């Protein structure tokens, strides 16, 4: 079987870590060789860019447009040095976020859709995930969950309207998308996990 790229997307508090765990379990049970990645990050250079983007230097945070450029720089490094080589070897890749995050957060949340699309097209071309699991929930619920984990990071501290714009963009990108499945992340973790398992098993059947 050729390598496939599965991506988990969602707002803060949607349960991406649990989703990655469930997907990993399903692939392992099927005897599929896979690796995990995260964005921004996944390589030493990409992780350094992630730290710069999140923390800044001496209190200087990145501007919105610089944020887009840094995230795409990290993504390019990850895709070209990790994801594409793994897929070429027949391995599956389970990604914690990919380009849809930029389309939703920077494109929708920060109203930079044209910039995100132009850079994405120039850098990624027709490269995209084979399957995306979008964990959907009300931003207020997600942020409440995130606060329960501890201090909020720079992105999590954005105004609630930012997250509603981001969610609206996510839904526009995933509704009627044959390569995406929307999971109701407001359900119990048991039900969410069951829905994810079913969706991934269905995808594997179609991929064979």
C-alpha cells in the first residue's frame, strides 16, 4: 500500500492529542507502518521557528504577516525533509496540523486568506493530505478546556472573535470536502474516539 498522509485539525481544546492516539492505534492494529509529525515543528529548524513564533525574542512577538511566513518556512522544511520522504518509502504520516491550520487561523482568524493561499500554492503546489479529521466544537468550550490545562499560550490568548472566525473558515474548508470528515468534539471522549476510529477504518478500506 502506498503511503498516506492523515492530518488532525481543530481548535484549542478540541482533543487533537487524543485523536492522534486513536489514529495511531488504528494504524498499528492494521499493521501499517507510520510516523507522527506536528506543525509548526517536526524538525530541528522547524521547532526553532515554532519557538520564535510562539515566544518571540526579548518580548518581541512576530507580526501577523511574519507569523504566516515563519509557519510556512517550518512547514516547507517538514514536508520536504520528513513527510514526502516517508510517503515515498510507503510509510503513512499522521500529522498534528498542516496547511488547513494556516488557512483557518491566519487566513480566517487573522483575515490574511489571500496571503496564505498565495504562499501555500507557491510552496505546496498540489501536495495535500489524503485524509483530514477536523474536530469541531464551539470555541468557548474549547478555550475553557484549554484553560483547564494551565496557562494559555500566545495563540490561545486571542480574543474569542478570532476563534469564531477560525472555526467558520474550518467549516468552509471541510464541509462537502470528500477528503475530510467532521467529528463532533463536544461529545464525550469515548464517543469522539469511537467516531475517529470508524472514520479512519473507513478510510483505510478505501485506500486499499
